[in-house]
C-alpha cells in the first residue's frame, strides 16, 4: 500500500492556497527548489502529473485537483489527531499590527492559507492607524508590523511602494462647487497631510466636507458622493474609482509602507512577514 508523505501533501495544499511555488515555499518554510523537488516526488508517487504550465506560472491538473481534495482531508485528520493528543496550547503566537489598507484587501486570504497549514499558531490582530501601531510595536505589543514607513529601520524586511490617488464615487460628486470637497481622517494622518499640502502647493481651493476617526466613515462620505479623498489604489472598487481629471487635482507621488519583524521573533513570525512581503511585490 502506498502512503503519501504528509509534508508533500502540505506542499500541494500550500501551492493551491497561494497560487505560486514561491509563496508555497515561504508557508512551509522551504526553499523554492526544495518545493519543486517535493512536487516532483508527489507526482512520482501518484503516477500522474499534478501541475501544468499556465503562462509563466503553473496550475493544478484535473488529477491535481483530485489529489488536493484528498490531501486536505488527510491533513485535517492528522491535525485533529494531533490536537486531541496534545491539547490546544499554541506552539507560538503571532501579534500582528496592520493598517486597514491591507487588512481589508489582501491579508485575510493570505492569513487563511497560513493558518490552515500552521494550525497550532495563534494570532493577535491589531488593526489601526500607523501612529498607534508604531507605538505598540515599540513597546513590544506587536511582533509583525505593516504600516506607513516613518523612517528606515534595521528590522525592516520589506519596503512596499504604493501610488497615492484621488478617489471618489463612481457616479461623481453630488454637487459642483468651486472648492474641492474633501473627506479626511482626523489627525494625525499622513494621507491627510499629503492631500492638504499638495492642494495648497497647487493653489487649489478646497473645503473639508467630511472628517472621521475611521476609514469606515471616510468611505461612507466618498460613496455618498459628497467628497473625494486621497488613498492608495487598493481602495478602488465597490463604487469607488479614481477621481476624474476634470477636477484638476494635483498628481501625487508614491508613499511607502514597511514590513517590520522584531529581531527576537520566532520563525513562524518571520515566515508570515516574508509571505506578506512576497504577496505585495506581485501587485
């Protein structure tokens, strides 16, 4: 009787969850070449091709989809047995600090993949604004930080550059006026500062039509068509689009976000940070 190595099945699931062998390598803590070798071994054991070329990447074959279904059941049973014998005490805990820009758009699916393949890791999520998160990181309340970059730091593992764009409701503003209506977060806020400085430098007249302490309030104002705001393109969609050129808003530069991991962090924390960095580099 053939027995499939659980490590090989874990690699298959990691590939299916992330879509690339490179990100699968980060999740399971192996090099990309080792992941490739593992997939070849699994194909040899199965006696059928599990991956096929698709442009520059690879996708699962029909047999690969079938194997994935079985792999998930096998690993779930293994994890259930392990938990029942060892209890639910976590091997490690990851305290994550992240701005809502990423928490609402990219992180949930990535965290799902990581958690599925690291069932004994527990997570503390701190979602907030950069100033508060940076303070939590400084005093040791956060192990992994992804927020707007303030200054270069020795514990940065990646710097992510995003364009800043003026955003508004897809149907436009509900009223036309000589002054540009703005929706801004309460200070301190780097996007707020950048918006006001750019408008004043261009001598563009504006009015602060809506303020909020949260992004939820900001998007309510934007979607209602009463104001425009300045954020990254990750917020486009769901009736929010880039503001039209006719508004005469200044062109904005890029802004920087950094991913920082504490120097004494456990290995799973570094793997999650690296995976997050890789996911952002592909965008």
